[in-house]
């Protein structure tokens, strides 16, 4: 299963607000309706009805349907970064998180937030509000990964020769790529072979001696 991109939230009205049971009901109902009907055909009135509330309860907590979609995704997402730190294979070295996270990518399991995330990406192509909210949430996740990688660099677990931003982008690209594997039900590599590859990649970023090939120098033809 592809890793989710948002840290979990326990409230229904924003990342810094107190727990809100009504907001949680709205987000659960929103997740159901978006998954069943898609973003375009999902109606705010139907979401409110599923939650046993009025649309006023929605608009007093969320700016609109786009905010509901991204907030529902955020609410549904498991905070896998915290879960990875609790994994029995984590031995206190931050770089171990890369190994554990990478091995989780080929674990097949049904997760409602994956379908919701795909719906959000599709909606983002047509709705600027969804696109902007997703960018903000993605940046939150990039910031968390940046801290993890920088901490590993300070401890010697990742080579300081490697660019942090490039490594963060690589982690995102791999994780989101596996999301498409899930969506299309494509075959993933056997766990053992995949974990061997991840181990080699992590060893390479630890040493920083992957011996990259210098890009060819562009030449111009005269005449």
C-alpha cells in the first residue's frame, strides 16, 4: 500500500483546534460520500444528511466542499510516520525509517484513504481550491520528511553530500507511484526482493558513494 501523505488529525475543524465530535461526524460522512460519488457529484447537503446535521454545521467549520475533501482525507489518514517510529525494527536510528517505510510499500491492504487521496488528486486538476489545499498539506509532509532526513545527516546515517530536497522528492515520488499501483491493481515486486533493493538504496544514501555519472556537457555545432 502506498504511504499516505498527511499526518493524522483528531479534530474536525482544523489542525490547531480542539477535538470536535460534530466535525468528526461530518468528516466521516464526507469520506463516505466522496468515495461513493466522487468529488464532482458529491453534494454538501448529502454529506450533512449522512451526518444527521444541517449544512450550517458544515459551513461553520469548513470553507466549502474543497476544504471538506482535504480535511476528510487528513482525518482518514493514518500517521504512518509515528507508526514507523514504533515499528519493532526501528532501533533508534532515524535512517531506519527509510528502510521500514520502503518495505511497507509492497504490503497490500485495503485502505479507504487511498481512494480518497486519488479522488483528491483528480479533483485538484479541475478545482483550484482543492489544488491549493493539497499543496499546503503536501508541504506539511515535506517539512516532516525534511526534519527526518536532516536529523539522520546530523547523526551520520545519511551522507551530507546528498541534497535533502532531492531525497525528499524521491521519497514522495516512490510513495505516490505505489498509490497508482494500488489504483490499477498492478502487481508489486515480491517483498524479499523489494526489501533487498531498499536496503541497497539506504546503504547508498548512508555512504553517499553511489558514484553518479556526470551529465554530458552540451556542445553546439557551428555552421
